[in-house]
C-alpha cells in the first residue's frame, strides 16, 4: 500500500507543479487556449495521443471488444494508429494549422463560423459540442472505479472528486501549456506502463505461446462462427463486420472531435507537423495496440467477478480482474497509467468545452464586447462548471446519460467530420451542406438511440460519419455557394504558407 500511495502522491505533485510553472504562459486568451500557437511536435503529439486514449479505452473498450473479438481486437488499435493518428495528421494537420491561423479561429465552432461566414453555424456547432462533450467528460471517470477499489479500497466518490479537483487546478492555472506538458509526462507513464502490464499478464498465463494456445481452445459463442474453436485467435476474429464498425468509429471519428482537431491549431510550424505525425503514430500503435491486444486475452480470465447477479457479463470488470493478481508495484503502475489516461483526456475536454462556450457562444452573442481579462475569467469559471457537472453525472449517472455517452463520438464526428474535412480542401462546400451534416450527424445517432434500428450504437456512429461524407458534396452541388471573393481570400492562406 505504501508503494502505491507514494506513486500517487508523486504523480499529483508533479501535475500541480506544472500548473504553477505554466501560469506565466497563460496571460491572454491565445496563450490560454492555444499555447500561443507555438507548441512543439513532441508536446502536441503526446497531447493528441493522451486525449485520444482514456480509461474508457483501457478499461471499457479493451475489455468489451477483447471479449467479443479476441486477439483480432488488436486491429482496432492498428486502425487507431493508421487512420486515427497517421492519416489524421497527414490530411488534416498542416491545412488545419494554416487555415485556422489565417481565420484567427480558436475552436472548431469558430472555424465553421469564419470559414462559411455564418454566425448561426458557429452557435449550432457550439451547442452540439456542449451537449455531447459533457456526457463524454463524465464517462472518463468510469474506468477508474474498479481499479481504485481493487488497489486501495478507496470509495469511487473520493477518487472522482480528487481527480477532478487536481485536473481543474492545473488547467485553470496554466491553460493549454499546462495541459500539454502534463500530457507529455502522462504519455511517458502510459508507454512504459502498458508494456510492463502486457508482459506481466502474459507471464501469468505461462507466456505468449501458452496464452495463444489456450485462447485457441475456446469455443466461440458468436452465431456466425457456428461455435468452432480458434475463432478468438483468428486473423479477423469471430465477427469481422462489427469489428470493422468499431475500427471506423474509433479511428475516423477523431477527425471530427473538437478536442482532437484543436491540437492542430496549436502546433508551431510545418516541420513540427511532420515530426508530430511520426511521434503520434508510434504512440498510438503502442498504447492503443497494446490495450486492445491485452484485452484480447480477456476470456482466459473468465471468473465470477466479471458477471452480475443475473449472469450477464460486466465488460468494465474484465481488465481490472485480469490485473487483480499482479504485484503491488505493477498495480501501482496500472493505477497511475489509468489516471494519466483519464486526467489527460479530462483536461482536454474541459478546456475545449469552456473555450467553445465562452468564445463561440457568450462572446459576441450575449456580450458583444469582452475584454481579454473577462474572457479568461469566464473560461476559468466554465472549467469549474464543466468539472462539477461531470462529477455529478459520474457519481450518479441517470440511464439516459449512459446511453448518451455511447453516442457522443458518433454525434460529434457525424456532425463535424465531413464539413471540416471538405472545408479545408474544397472551395465549393456550402452553408446548407454544413447544416445538413449537423442535422444528419445528430439525427442518426440520437434517433437510433430511441428507435434502435441499427443494432450497435457504434455502427450507428460509423454510419453517421459516412453519411456526412456523402451528404455534404451532394447538398453543396445544389445549394448556393459562399461568396467567391470570401472563399478566394480564405484559400489564399495556402499560397502564402508555401
């Protein structure tokens, strides 16, 4: 216990010290939200990766999809690295940095408002971000409860409040710079931690070869495989179609998430984009690939602890149960790893939420003129507000919140991905097309939550993203374009940057 407590105390002290030291870099809105658009490749790449992978991935998704698809769930991590990191940086990184700097936009809603010359789009994008980022923020805490109970016998309530309070403290003090530096530190912990845990878990099963042999003997309970053995060690697993849906949502979805795209706003130059691409891809391959690979062995730990009283499996209990017999040192590393993943994602979400609401909704809509000092003050107040709301939801989540968390990614990415991507490359995207994407993204995911016409919320999110990619160009062809002079002036930024 002493070892685990020392780990926690050291971890928390480092986070606070970073927040204090970063205060000098958070004296105006641009510095607080974007780090002065001068953040280097290592900090940006780690900020991107740690915001991507939270306790939801390590505990929830790794357990759930590892159980369903076996070793083939590793494809999700590979997809996250190639599509969610490599291609995202290559296709979005440079053009996002250049155009958002040219438009002087600090958030994704601000981009839509400036790029398509529409205050209505800016306000609607801000509303969608607010509605779907808050429950996603609450979900970040969920992966911690069982791990803390296993490691410390500490009540979940205490864990959530302490984590939320410390995250809020360093974000309020240091803004994006404090978040990025802490993300880098937390990312290092995650890299070493996941490797150590995989080795320890496989060794507990007699090594990699022995674990694979045992997995191959398990009969599949998925109807499509007709119960044959070896399904959970096969190349594409027992259910490749649904596996593909998971890969699409968790990989392509990052292209349309405000807190992820925001990282490209902050990076300082084209050279940093190239370096950041490599760093981010390797980070995702190790962390996401490692998490899903580890989860793929979950069926070797089939015990009473992962079932509820009705005999239904509790997916969030699988990974903690896999780790429950590790040494105290390794359990301490696990707790710090999951705390790192959760706090980095939480800090990114609350900073994105508060800046979006302040800069895109309150400023210019409710208050026409806001000084820099007042904007910073309002953002800090909203950081506290978002953290308090997320804690309340995490401590006593109503049923609809549990459903809403599952569709947050689908609704956000289904709404924003297509118009943001096309808007960076194509002059012909229209306001009507962006509105259509917003309506279809939110409409598909929320209506499916009510009527359930697509079996999996994850597949519904993937459908929403693909629908947006089809709808935006079709609607753009038949609706009035933004004024030509305005578009030419916006796209001139790419010529200037060469």
